[in-house]
C-alpha cells in the first residue's frame, strides 16, 4: 500500500506559549499493512530537508532486503511541523518537542496507539529521542542516528551562519547555506578521495570540489525555501534534553558515525551513557551523511537489534 | 628600533604569466639591530588577515621573554602581495610562490642575504615552507605552523563558501565570511567550554556563540576588504608543493595543532614525513587559532630547537 494524506491534528500548543489554531501534517504510509499490535510499524523521522516520503530520502533503508523492508514493514513518514512539504509552517519558532507533539497527534488520528520503531538521523534522530522521552509507552525502540541529547555550540554556530546567508539573499543565500551544510555533512577524507585538488570537470577556473558544491546549491534551491530552513535550524538549535532521565520500557539506541564532525561520535557516546542506552558506531568516511549514504553498513549494524516483524514470519 | 617603510621591488613576474610593472611591499622592522650574519633575523610571515606589524598579530611571540624576544631578535614583517595593509594588490590571481618571490626581493633591497628563521602559521606557514623550497640558501630554519604541503579539498571548499558570501554582499558578506572562518579556526571543545548553550550576554533572542560571531564579524569589516580576502584565499587554494623534494641545508620544522580541523595534524605529520622534516605537535583545544592563542605553549615547544641569537649572549 502507498497512501498519502494531509491530516488535520487540530489546535497545538507550542513550547513558546503560543497556540496554533489548526495544524496540518502531511503523512505518507508505505509498505505492508500495519498490524493492530503495531509491531511492524516504523516511523522514519526526516532530517532538515526531508519530507514524508521516506522512500525518496531513505530508499535503501526501506527497500527490498533493507533494514525496514517495505514488504514486511509499514513505513510511516510525516513532514515535520514547519516543513515545506505539506505540513503547517508557523510564524513562531518551533522546537523538536513541538514537532513530536504534532506527530503524536497524527498517530492518534490514525488509531495507532503504539509502534515498533521510531528511527531517524540528525534532526530525525532528535525526534526519535524526543519520542522516547515524551511517549515511552508508545514506542518499542527508538533509534537515534547522528544526534546526541543536545545541539552543541559549534552546531548552533554552523546553523547561524547558514541562516545569515539566507538573510543576505533569499535565493542565492539558500544555495550558499546548502553548500556550507554540505561541508558539515561530509568528511575531509571523503573530499580528498572524491575531489582532492582536481580541476573542475567542466573546465571552469575552479577546483572540482567547487563545481560539486555549485551543483548541490543549484539543486537545493529548487526544493527548499529559506523560511523553512531558518525555522528548522532554529528547532535543531533548541534541542537539549540533558535534564531528562532514561525513559522506562523503551529500547533506546544511539548510533555515532566515526567520521562525523558535526555530531561527533564521542558526544553521542556520552549521551548514550547518560541515558543508559545502547551505543553503536557506524564506521564510515562519509561523515554525518553516512546515515543516508551507507545503508548497507547501517543495516548490518542495526539488523541484530531490530526485531523482525511478525508479518515477515507469517 | 622600529622602522616602517614601503619598498619598491620593481617588476615582478607572476605564476599566471603576467608581469606586474612595479610592486610595492609594506615592511616593518622591529626589535634588535640586525646582525650582518643574519643570525638574529626572523621573518614572521602573516596569515590571511595579518599585516607587516608582527607585534600586532603575534604580540606574545615577539614580546619580552617570548620565543622571538625583540630585545635580541630583529623581527621583520611584510604585508603579503595582494594584502590590504600597504602592499600592491594586483588584479591577477597570485600564488604563495608569487608572494614569496616579492618577499625575497624585499630582503635583496634591505641587503640581507640570509636570515636565521622564517616562521608563520596557516597562510604564513605556507610562505615559510615556500621560502625553504625556493630559497634554501637564504634561510637557516623554516617553521611551518598549522599548514601542510598542500591545501586540501575541504580547505578549498571552505574558502569557496567564504568567497561566495562576499560575492553576495561586499560588506555583510565579508562579516559572514569571517564568521564561517572563525568556526574553522576554533574547536568544538573550545566552543563548548566558552559558550556551550548559554544565552546571549546582551539578552538578544539568540545563543551566546551567535553574539560572539556577530562581534567578530563587525570588528572584521573595519579592517579587511573583500577583494583582498578573495585574492588571498585563492592564493591559499593554489598551494601544493607535494612535487618538491626536501630542501638541502634548511632546518625544516612542521607544527601540527592537536585540535585543528582545518589543517589536521595528521596531514601536517604526513607532509613532514614526505619532506624529511621535524614534526612537533602543539597540544591545545584552541583549534587552528592555537598558533596565535597559545604563545606560551608554542614557545615551550619551539624554544629547544630555535637557536638563541648571538646578540642575546653578548
């Protein structure tokens, strides 16, 4: 099945104190039919620039033979509150907690009291952790990839310079923000391997890596707008759950990426320790992006701890 | 003595093939009188935003009791070709080799055939290495801090996004470029220690680290212009001497900084190995900036290998 709909979740109080009168959430439900027990339902929380269409941004994680194989798993995606792919985008600043509050309402509306897994990377990982903390009775296993229990000063600073680029120019600034972000998503070693000091492949008076960034910036402005980018980076910046205790009854797993310098593995390991959670490390030279770029390694790492849903055994 | 002058070094051929008809170099000579042997002369090569006034940007490295104590050392600084502190700024792109070619002419004009030390960090380190390679007979010891034998793909990419900010807005873009650069000069741990997730100290709706960056950007636009920034980042990008062999007769030292993620210590160690040079590591959580921010540690690290000049023994 593949179902897409916009669900009205009603009025929503935000952490800033304001109340949004009528919040819409864009939802995509894909894969196997959901079991009433919820044991084959995975909610895949998207990162900064994703959408409810999980199969578009995590194709090899929900494809045939993948970690969450859609033949057996019911894969649900929701465009975050503030996103530009069909959900309400408020004027107010939102937090990760606000985003999750709206998502829990979606599952109420869908009549799904409990699901097997919430998983996501980066901003998606923050959501997965917030789920575990705010609704431990509603999720069996929260998988937090490339995110710790707070956004660091360096993370905040990197988001700030990206927002400032957008403030300089609403189009070219969005492209520039993306380029800056791409540097934080990749690693030095990967860039050396791919680009090193090679000349531009189109013969322009620049290096190959500059042409690569130009291409990334151009593609990005077609699918993202500055207001959403600004809103969601502020949401990331707001994230800090270091005052929370380990959620009872939730299997909680953190995954650090060995070459990630935006969300450093040592930070993630420390967060796992604070929350008495499992810590696994994805060995990769892809940097932060490894949660998207290394689906096979991610599957090998997580398959042993993700319960196979009943439907696959039937 | 303290002497400042603008020296005309005549026509200069550039690596791009063009010839500049009349090149001026702004020079500051400070400290002890130079000995005819040159053994108390140090040329301190400045980084991206410095000037010929070494005492302004490296005060604790040339002050009393410092590594190059001006009571004994004659400290010479030259604003780089393309700089905005008194030297010629060409329309053409320049390379580190061009910059050093102009500097060698300055020493010809000053009647200094040989000096004891050339030292610098970052772009200044690239100059020190280029000196050792291009004029090994003219320098006793080249000290290359926070720089390797080539600029990496990540380094190029980071410079490219900074230039793009300047292309968006010649004033606010320069401030933004500086902010981006500051992130690459500092370290995650330092930011955590200094700013963590603290609120803005002036009560604005932002984090402390954002206020810090704003302040850095504002200060910077008063002393730097976009054309120089663009020209000199291109010069850095052009730097690649991996095809060169170890210079004969020069004592060559590379210094990596443990927390530097712009010029990673492992890269610098590898460069030292390729050039059969000494490698030392500065332990610091200041990141790339440690060559400016940790003068005491730098002195402790380098004092054992920097010969004390005769004048101090007299």
